[in-house]
């Protein structure tokens, strides 16, 4: 189930959401422009390495561009490939604008970065001796998804459902899209325990999602309600 669009309008221009997307794209374009050895060094310099963040290991001097805790922020702007980048930016574009609208630009920046840091720490504490860099905005975006679930569970989301040689596009409630997404992270995270090497940081997704759910009440404007009803002109389970 791939989300494509939601029917949840905003009252402000989501300049922070747009800025985050542009920044991630520009950083990735710079990253892929580097020769392979330099691009790998770039990832180790600015990715969040659990063992380094928690003080169990140190980077070589030539790779120490930031204090270890600084990588908890810088890692949000790196990505492991085009599909990683596109998937993350799609989710941020669909769901980030409404969360930015619910709290304003400045609060959204703080909320996004805080969720990203807590997500990275969640992954680090699960696998504290790992020396594999964690990169990607998905931990911070998971916080956005957790907040969206509490604020707009009945908003309608257009999704693409691949069915072998056929595909179907339909509108479904955000609660279904995000609930299934979170369930997949939990199941995948459980199966990933004990595995060595790189892969998807499922516990960063889980930690970020839960952080967003816990923090949204402190960041949203007072007039923004939890469990908002769907937009009056929204679609309901309409197939295309």
C-alpha cells in the first residue's frame, strides 16, 4: 500500500517541509557526485554510528567532522540510495505539511529534529555495538506519521495497491495506512533482532513514531484537536 496523496488541506504554506525536502535532495546529489571512496567516507563522517554515539568506539581522526552527538542530526539528511530518498520524501510531502500546519513553522522544525534524534537513539540502544552508519530521514518522518495518526486518523489517503500485473488506486483512512505501516515496522523489527550488518533501522522507525505520538500534544496549537473529522469534501473508500 503506497500512499500518493491525502485530501487534508492546510492553511499555511509548508515552507519547512519544502525546505527539508530540498535540503535532503541537495545533500544526496552532492553525496552521489563524490567518487566511491569519498562518498563512503562522507557517510561515516555524518551518519549516526551507534557504537560511536554511545562511546563504545571512535572514528579515525580524519573522519571526525562532528562530535558524536552531532551525527544524530546530520544523519537525517543523508540517504542510502535513490529509492530510499524518494520514499522518504514522498511520505514527508504527503504528511508533513499538515503537521507543520498544526504547530507552525518553528515548532515543526524542533518537533522534526527531536523525533529524529529520539529515533536514532532508539536504534542505537537496541544495537549499541553496531559500527554501521545509520542514514536517512525516516526516523524523523516516522514522528510526523505518529503525530498525523493522532490528529487526522480519518483523513482520506490515496494509495496505490500493487496486485501482481494489476494495480488499484483507492482512498482509505489514514488510520489504516499508518496503522498497517507501524505494524509492519514492529513485525520487521522483531525479525531483525540479532542480525548482523546493515539493513533497515526498523527500531528507529518505531522509536520515531512513538516519539511523535508522545510529543504532538506539547507542540500542536491549542485549537488543534486530536482525532479531527475528515474534510467535508473528502472521498471515502472510492476506487479508481
